[in-house]
C-alpha cells in the first residue's frame, strides 16, 4: 500500500511538475507575445512619426510656395485675360491645395489621435503585461509553494512508507526466519515419511501377494470341499437310488405277498332308505377278528367265504383306499394297475369308486395321492399325467370326455409293439388335482347324458377312467410308463331270471358275458394259465395290457347285507371266491374256468 501510495504521490509530483512546466511555457509565450506587440507598436509608432515628418515636410514645402501663387494671381488680375485665366486656374489650384492641406491637417489630426489611442492601447497593454507578470509571479510562487508542499508530503509519504516497509520487512523477515527454521526441520520429517511410505508400499505389495496366495489357497480349499461334497453327493445320490430301488423292490414284494390280484369285499351298510321294503334282516356278518372272512346266513345255514380282505359295513372310504394306495404308488413306479368295483346295482360300486362330494371315493383319492407322490419326487423325476374315460355299453365303446359320445374302436397299434389303442379317444393332460376334478365331473355328466339318450340306466354299463403316468428320471433320463384303470362295472344282477326279453335280455346277456369274461381272465391270470382269454369281451380286450403279466389288480366286490338281496350277494361272493381261490394252491387250479356267473 505504501509503495502504491508512494507511487501515486510520485505521479502526482510529476503531474504537478508537468503543469508547472506548461505554465512556465505559457508565461514565456505570453512574454514573447507582449514583446512582439511592443515591437510592432514601436514599429507602427516609428512609421507614423516618419509619416508625420514627411507630411510636415510637405506642408512646409507647400507653405514655401504660397507667396509665388499670390503674386502670380495679383499679376494676372492686373495684366491679361490669359493671366486671369491662369489666375483662376491658380486660384482653383490653390483652393485644391488648401483643401488638400486641410484634409492633410485633418489627416494629421486623425493620425495624432490614432497615435494617442495607440499610446493608450500600448499603455493598457503594458498594464496588462504587468498584471500578467504579476499573476505569473503569483502563480510561480503558488506553484513553488505547491511543489514545496508536495515535496514535503512526498518526503513524509516516503518516510512513512519506509518505516512501514521496514516494519513489514521486519515481519517478513521474522516469517522468513520461522519458515527457514521449519524448512530446516522439514527434511528429517520428509525423510522419515519417505521411509514410512516405502515400508508401507512394500507392506502393501507383500499384502497383495499374501492376499492373492490366501485367496488361491481358499479357492483350492473351496474347490476341494466342493468336489468332496459333490463326491459325497454322488455317493448319497447313489445310496438314495439304491434305497429307492430297494423300497420299490420291497413294495413289489409286499404287493406280491398280498397277491398281484387281490379280491376285497365291501359290505354296504344298511341305510335308512333301504328300510321301506321287506327282507330287511341282515344276513351277512363280518368277523372283527378275521379280516378275510365273512358269513352269509342262507336258509338257516351259515356259509363262510374266504377273501383277501373283507371290510366291515362301517368301513370308511379312507380305509378302503388304504388297501388301494400301494397300487397307486406302483402305477407311478411304472406298473399297470386295474381296480374294479363289482356287484349288483345299488350295492355301492359307484359310491366306492366315485363317492360323494363330501366323501370322495377311490378315483379322487388315488389321483390326489398320485399328485402328492409326484410332488414329493419332483427333484428326481418329472411326470406327465394324462387321462381318458370311456364307457362300455352293450359291447360298444364310447368316449366319456367328448360331448358327442361317438362310438370308438379298439385296434392294434400300428407302431408294431402289438399294443392296443383306441383311435379318436380324447386324452387330456392333467396338471393338477383340481384339473382332474373337472375332468371327472365331465365324465360323470356325459355318462348320465348318454344314459338318458339310450334310455338306459348307467348301471347297465361299465365306466372306465384310465390314467397314464409317464415318468422321466431327471438324472439318467430313463422313462417309465404306468397305467391305472379305475373301473365301475355294470350291475352284476341276473336280469334274465326275472324274465327279461328283447333288448333288455340282450343287454343283460352282454353284461353277463363281459363280467364272466373278466372273471375268466382274472382266474386265468391268478392260476398263471398260458392262455388268457382277453378277447372274449370288449372290457378285457381293452384292459389286456393292464391285466397281463406284471400288472396288479384289485377287485372290490360290493355286497348288500340285507336278506332281500341274498341271492345276488351269494352270487357275487361266489364270483369273488372263484377268482380268489385260484391262487390258494395247486389244487385250486383244478377248478374249472368258464361256466355261469352264478349257478
Ligand atoms: P351302485 O353303483 O352299485 O349301483 P351306488 O354306489 O349307487 O350303487 O349306491 C347306492 C346307494 O347306496 C347310493 O345312494 C350310495 O350313496 C349308497 N351307498 C352305497 N355304499 C354306501 C356306503 N358304504 N355308505 C353309505 N352309503 C352308501
Ligand atoms: Mg353305479
């Protein structure tokens, strides 16, 4: 700031000096001007004085001439007209000259006046010059004063600036010293920092090496652990597979032990609606201590029947299904399975197979179990479930899942496997239990419709629900195909005995023939006959690949416990016994096949 101020002051002084110079110049100009003027005035004065002298000389000359002219004039007046003329001329000339003289006088006066004026003027000018000179002197004095002031201020400012800058300099010097001190102290710190930095760098390098090594080590360990794990997993999977295979084998053995063809008997409980007619006494009794026997009272005599299993009249749908469940499992494992409900109309076949809304039968329970099993196995197997449903009435096959219920044919599959197939049969892929419920409802509805169209009751036809389960082992890719046929057979009652004729008789004969054929087939299978008469009816023909070797069958024989149904009950039980006894021993083989359903 001081330096700045100093500079400003210096500038100001310079400016002042410049203005002083300018003023001095102006002064000298003014002086030269006044000198010139004075000189010019002197010159003019001189000229005028010269002129005045000239004029005075002339005047004097003229004055000297005057006496001559007067004389001439006088002479002319006296002497002659020529002289008179000359005289007048001279007079005129004289007049002219005197005029001239007066004008010259006039002029002289004017010039004198002019001289006086110019004297006045020059006097004025001299005054002015003096005033100017005074003013200039004053200005010079002022200027000198100003310069002095400025010089003083400059001195002061310079002094102040010097003192200030000295202080400042002192401060700066102090700062400089402290900085110098600090700077001298810095190199060792810097050196130690450098060494620290170098050591840190080496540490970081070491760390990254160490870190990389540790990561590699960890990776190795992890991959080793993973491979160990996968090895162990493979081992476990292998063990699991073996376990599953063993379980299947044991399951098979269990089913085998129970028999690949089993005959069960379900006795219908006495219901309120059955009690409005006669013959209400109960003639069929079960033994709670013996699950495989049942007794029928006929004409005062007790007759016992031995079957694979006899359900108590109060047996629940779930209890009945418990006996079927292993077959459902077998179906998922790739077996062909058939479940039949046999018995006279009203004995509870449909109840056992379909059940009611609140208490569903085998069909729904089997499918529910099927889907839950599939869900359980989903990590190892994937399954596709398809379903079809047909009705056989009077040896005619109809699709229960298509609305028009057109007639279907059973043909040999052209793929060369020798298996049968039904061209045009609707097969639906089922994805959930809810879906199958809808399909079952459709089949039931269609069966009722066809029944009315044909003016016949549904009890005169066989209803089949065929479920195919295709499984793929997710690990090996191997495939299995299981089939489950759930059959609600036509009523087994002997209509012809009541004297039926015409269509009714033909229908009865057809039913009789197909049930008989079924009995024959089962008997032949259980007796391990070489020839199985599948072709004797549509039903057995259609089911032949599910009834043949390696497949499993359950026949639920439904009977009424009431006296009024005694005849049919006995008939059904005899039928059951006939197919059941076959496997009991070699002696059973001797029992002849064929013959009527009942004597
Ligand atoms: P089917 O199909 O053999 O002609 P249904 O199954 O139609 O005989 O049975 C006739 C009636 O008896 C139906 O009303 C059914 O609900 C009833 N019924 C059959 N079995 C039982 C049972 N175990 N418990 C309760 N009611 C039954
Ligand atoms: Mg029925």
